[in-house]
C-alpha cells in the first residue's frame, strides 16, 4: 500500500504538471484560435473539452483513492488483507461460529496459559537440588556409621528421599521447598525391634510403639552379651553406653530422645565433612521429633532439609516414622505409620510411564498452589492425583489435556467434599502397581476415609464446600483474565 501510494502521488504530480503546461499552451493559443477557420476552431474546441474531461476524471479518481485509504483498517489491527476482507464480508457468519465454539476456544487458551506463563513449575530446580541434598546426607550418614560402629546404638541406613520435593512437585516456591529424607534405623547387635499397636480399635492402625528387646549376641561380638553378662544390670566401665540407657523410655524407643541424639551427632560431625567448606549448617528448633537443617551456600541461598527417623515394617514400603503433623500432643514413645516411601516410589514409577513429560506433576503443583487461605491440605489433592494416575489413561497427562485435568481435580475435590468421602490411596486398593510393596492388611482392610473429620463436624463441612466453590471460581477467573 505504501508503494502504491507513492506511485499514485508521482502520477498525480505528473498529471498536474501536464495540466499546467497545457493550460499555459491554451492561453498562448487563444489569439490563434480566434483567427482559425470555423472547422479548425471546432476541432480545437472539442480537443480542449476532451482533455478537461480526462483531467477531471483523474482528479476524481485521486480523491476517491484518498477516501478509501482513510477508511481502510490499519496494518497492525490484525490479519492480512484477505482476512480483513473476510471479516468485513462474513462478519455475521463468523460471530455465529465463535458463539458455538466459545467453550473450546476458552479451554484451549486456558490450557496454553497453564502450561506456559501461569505455572512456574519448580520441578527441574528441585530435581537438581534434591540430588545435592541426597549426596550430602549420605556422606554424613557414612561418617556417622563409621564413628558409631563399635557402639550399641541404632544403625543408620542410607537415606530415602520422600515428600513433594523429591517427588517432583511442591506446594510452594522452589526456594521455600523442604527436602525430606527418611533415615531407616536397624537394631544393633544383641537387640531387636518389636512393633506394638498403641491405639486399639482404629482400623487401619496408625500409632505404634517400638519395644527394644535384648537378645543373645555372644557369638557376634565374641564376648558375653548383655543377657549373659553377670553384671548386665550394671553398666560396665569398659563398655560403651547402649540404647536402653539413654534412647528408650520403659524399654520403648523414644522419638524425642532419638531425635535429640541425632541432632547432636550432626552438629559434631558436620565440621569434619568436606561439605562444611561449601555450606554453613544450622540446626533449627522447628520440631522435637525430627532434625531440621538449614544449609546456606556461599551465594546466601538456603536449602531446608528435614531428616526423619524410621523403622521399616517387615520388607514393605511402609515405615514407622518420627514425623508427626502435630508433635505437641503426641507421646514421645509413639511412632506413626507412614506411606511416604510408597508414595515416592509410586510417583517415580508413574513419571517413567507418562509418555509426554511430567504434566501430572505440573497439574498437582498448580492445584496445591491454589490452596492458600483454605483448610485443605496438599495431601488431599495429592491423593486425588494418585487415584487419577492409577485409573486414567496416562496419555491424557499431556499439554493439551492439562487444563482439563486441573478442572477435573477440583471437580472431584468438590464432589468428595459433598459426599464427605475420599478414600486413602493405599488402603483397600486392588489396582496397586507391582512395584509398590504393601503389608497384606492394607488390601484386606476397609477403605480409609481421609475426610472423616467432615462427617463429624458440620461446620467444617460447610466451610469446605464454600472453599471448593471459591477455588473453582478463582480458577476460571484467573485463566480467563
């Protein structure tokens, strides 16, 4: 259009110059026309009329072109010339088509926003940092095992990464993520651990106690064990202290005593590790039942690490751990049953099976980030996602279906709250992947409702319903803005 405009301006300039030249010529020829013969004067007059008509037509064409240029759409208003023409000629048909496909367009746009700009998925960052944390804690545990090899204390096994940060998602920003590791404990020589149910009548059981029992270990140590020693009831001066002396309460393994002992070991051992040159370590007093560490690098960026202590249940992926959601009102000899290792293995297995990246983790991250200012825990949505992963085609966890999955997760949450029922993933589940090893009682017991508190509290149920509706509204409003 710019080139065309330039050519038109040049043509009009040329025509105006030509008209001026011929007008001057006519003024010079007027005396001659008067002297011409009648037939010559007629021919000259008709020529002048024809020239004036052509010039007037060109001038009219020029002004018509200028008017069309003013009324055409600007180039940056969107689309090519063909699209502009189609918009002007088929406007009514296009509006009807947009009306019928509005829902599909909104879903597509919302899905694009979820997978591009709206989600700052910290998965890659957490995977990198989790490897560093795992290596650091393993080096610490190897040092402690060497130092404690001749003592009668629990044997510290290699740590297992658990929790959201090691699973590849987090309900918070990457810099605020807490890297949880479970350190399994095995009894030392001459001792054994026996699990005892602490809460009667609860099915499935959750609270246990771990009784420490002395056993004969004369052949193992090539010396009289605690049972056969004539002075087993009196601590011998040349024998190191053993766990019944300072890690147990009434022969039961004490969580708080064990955590305090482990925190002291970490403080003493840290200065001897090469990692001490790269990270400043501080033990935080956040919990009496775990070891909470803050590791600060030279750049000033902190890493938060929580070390849990646990005892494995048989040869399964279930552990009795020191971790508790509320460690203020729980006795120090109570160990709570945890599925954290089984959950970590499940997510690792599913991530290797999902064909198009980790969109299941992205969806879970987005949903849990929306739970701020609500009474729902991230574990509730995590349970829903595990059910979806185990029952839906894995091909649906992709970029195109991400928005649909998020909507379905929130809808399922709303439905579960309405019915006051959401079954625990690992209890009474006959479709468990073979990679997950569970006790037989898990499959045989009745379904365990993690929303049981809503059944017993009508006010909490009403608040949960309102919060579900707000979550759904905020999702739609945020994606359509």
